[in-house]
C-alpha cells in the first residue's frame, strides 16, 4: 500500500474500526471486497508495534495462528488467515458480535442483577466443551497435541448476540510443537485465575485450565472471584494457601451440583480435580439449562452500549499510518478488573496464618516498575510487610 489516502490493509482486508486492545495485539473490524459488490466483514488481530521486534512475542502470535487454524468447533473462535503488514503479523477471524464474560459480569453488576443459573449452566457447557475439544486436539497422525490453554478467564470467553459461547485467545497456550517455550521459573496467565501449581512452579497439566475455568464460573455466578483480595500479593497467597469459599456463601440459590462441582475443580491438589473438562461439565451442569435465544436476549439487554462498537459505516476505514497515528497506538490500558496477561514468577510460600489486609501499604497500590527485569524465582522471604508487597509487585507483575 503506497497511497496515504487509502485505508490500512492487512493482506486483502481493509481495516475499518478498532474494537479492542490487548496485551499482544489490537483487534479491528475489517472487510474483504471482490467483484460484484461482494463484501465480507471479519475481525483482524494485528500485533502491537512495540512487540514486533520481540522474537518470543512474535513467535507466540504465529503459534496461536498455527494452533487455532487446526481447530473447528462451535465453541472456539477460529483463525482462517494469517499474514504480515508493515512488519506486523496479523490474524483473520470471523467477526463475532459479542461481549466477553468480563464485560457481561460488569454489566450485570452495574444493573444490580444476578446472572440466572440456567444461563450460567449454558455458558459452562459451551466453555467446557470448547476446552475439552482443545485438550483432545490431535495432529494429522492422530497424536495428541497435549494443549493447555493457560488463560481461561472471563476476558477470553465470548458470548455472542446469537447466544453462542466461544473460547478464544490461545496466545499463551502450551502445546507439543510450539516454537517458543516458557522460561524456567516463569508461568503465564492472568493473576486471579492461575492455578496454585502455576504460581509455585510445579508441573502444570490440563487440570490447571479446569481450575481457571472454575474461578471463571465462580465469578460469573457470584459476581466476584473466590480468591480476589485487596492486593495482588494477597490474591496469590489465597490461591496457594486458602481453601476456596463455598459458592453458596455468595449465591444462596446455587444448586448442589454447581457448588460441589466448582469446589472440586478448585482443589489445590490438581489430582483431586476432575480429570477432563467434559467430566467437569457433566458434574457441574445438572439443573435447567437456558437456550441460546435466552442468552442472546440477556446480552442485548445488558450490553447494548458495548455492542455499539460493532457498528461501522460502509465508507469507514482506518487511515493509513502515513497520515494517522495507527502505527503508534496508545499503550493498552490494563486494569485488574479486566484481568491482565502477566508473567507470574513462581514462589515458595511458607505456611503461616492468613495475611491481614493492613499488612500492605495502600499508597503503593498504583506503584509499578515497568523497567524491572523478570528474575528467576527465589524463595519468598519474609521481609517487612510493606517491603514484601512492593517487592512482590515488581517481581510478579511484569507485564507480558
């Protein structure tokens, strides 16, 4: 593309409007046109400019395309094209008019509504069936990929305006054949959803995804996470040390199957959890399950404003970076409510009484050392409380 008055293109796709910015890329509404007034709208995810020179991030991005292109399941967002534009890798996906579970949870809280249990069960079925498919994915020779998603969170589960539930973002998935490997002593994932073994550097299996799925379903049902406390350090300690609270403490109408099933999936010992995502789905989903049109109506009613972002005028186009600032987009604003993709440095937590909220310094809550290097995890020492919080924040929260 040479003319500065044309829209930015990724291969055959013209970018129309930016939908979202994440840790690795930004997502656009795009279109492909052809003879006979043909037009097809898609979603294009393009790597953020400041990550292009990072070999690991670049390979993670391409591995996501390679891996997801093999998947064909109604509960997984597919990738059907890949390329590079102005040195930035991109992926093309179906344009799904949807909100994330994180957005749905926030919308329900704003409306002071509980998400009805039949809808929770429908979402659980879609999420866990998609996860089971990914976990059992095989190559052309029939050999398991051994895939672990490692980022099953409300931000990475979509609910569409048609009532579909889709698992997305395999950018940090672990699978046989990946070109990049997590560095020894590091675990990937969003802080409040990682399994205990990811924090403490024990062997991570597909059951870690079931723990994350259980945290997600707990939050969907209760309106809050089972381990989220006042600071990141306290949250990590709760994940490793504290038993999960009963769902019924926050949702009196929760049935026994949902309460007991989530409790089993939230076990600290991975071997005490369900063996597969399908086994978890069969245990958790016992009561009435809503139909897709009911979920669609709920999404439309609570998330109408968020869905306006999908509206694009036919003559809209993202200006080419020769005349606009697309080549240097603003850094993504990451909030704890959305759940950020972080490098979680494993620690060894010494058994001790639950920490008190006053053990951390509130004035340090927004302090963040962006230049801190990720170090191999030493044993978590017990310096003074304020120092502990500051030290852990720098070491644990280096943005991925």
